C-alpha cells in the first residue's frame, strides 16, 4: 500500500495546509520518467519519517491549479510544508540522501 497519500484540490487544505506536522509534497505526473524514479524513494522516506512528516503526492496534470499556486514549472518538484508554508523545496530527481538532508534541515528549524 502506498504511504504517500494522493492529494487534490479538494483535500489540499485538510491534508497539507492544516496538518499538525510537516508535510512532504511530491508534485509529479504519470508520464514523467524522473517522477517515476523518485516515487519509490518518496515511499521509503514516508516509512522512515512516519509520525514526524506526512507524505502526499499531487498529480500536476489533474491538479494544475495547485501546481500553478506553488510555481511548479518543472517536475518532479518536492516541497516540505510546515503550517501551510513552504519551508524547503527541491526541483528535479535527486538521491534519497539529498531528500533526507532537506527534510532533516527543515525539521531542525520547526
């Protein structure tokens, strides 16, 4: 079962903006090769950070309003939200350790 929950414009407010803990958002699309490479890494991280960070996925083809709102022009874009604000962001596929560093740095400031 996927650990990163699909989120859309209807449940964005509840799942991301009003979350009590930070939320890691994977902006992706089905046709995007790098997005498919990042997907399993995001799932692994979701397991490792369970209870500390929520993980969600936003399909930009189905939710282009959300992608536009957060200036997602290139995918994958991975962003960490805390209390409704973007506190860290990375564009493009990267290593698991790179995402862990991004998350850990942001959590240290929360």
